[in-house]
C-alpha cells in the first residue's frame, strides 16, 4: 500500500481509539471491535461483534430468525448502527467516507494532493 494510505490508516485508528472505540489489529480475525485495514482505494473500517453479542442477538430473534417488524436481524441492525456512528464521527473529523461496495465496512477515501 502507499505511504499515504498507511498514514491515513494510522490516523483513523488513533481517531477511533480517542473516541472510545475498541480497535483491533488486522491479524485478530475474530476479535470483537473495529478493524482498520488498507485497500487499494483507501482505508476500510469494519466491525466484528463479540461472541456474547452474537449469542444474545440469536436468542432475541423469533422463530423465523427476524427480530423486528422490518425483518432485519439484531446483529445486522447493530452493524448498521455502528457503521453509521463511525461514518458520522469520521465525517465530523473531516474525512470523506463512503460505504464499501460489499456493504460490510466504511471506506475512508484518501485526499489526493
């Protein structure tokens, strides 16, 4: 990855940690928290729920696997909420953020200079 993307990833890690989020390393695959990783087009920020949260979400679902009137699962709803909070924070700090194409992470776009 480019030095610019690497520096951006470190800035994002520091900002998320300062805001109180748990940021885990890229190699901690199943560790709960936010994971900041570099890709060709910027920095990705994804969230992994804890096993305890996943178990709680499974228990709260009805027999059809849905937990609400809209049919979305608790884990998916929480993932959307976490992504919205991360996006709002990073936007407030002046970063350009968009949803990753697969919808599982927020992508922070580096500033071209």
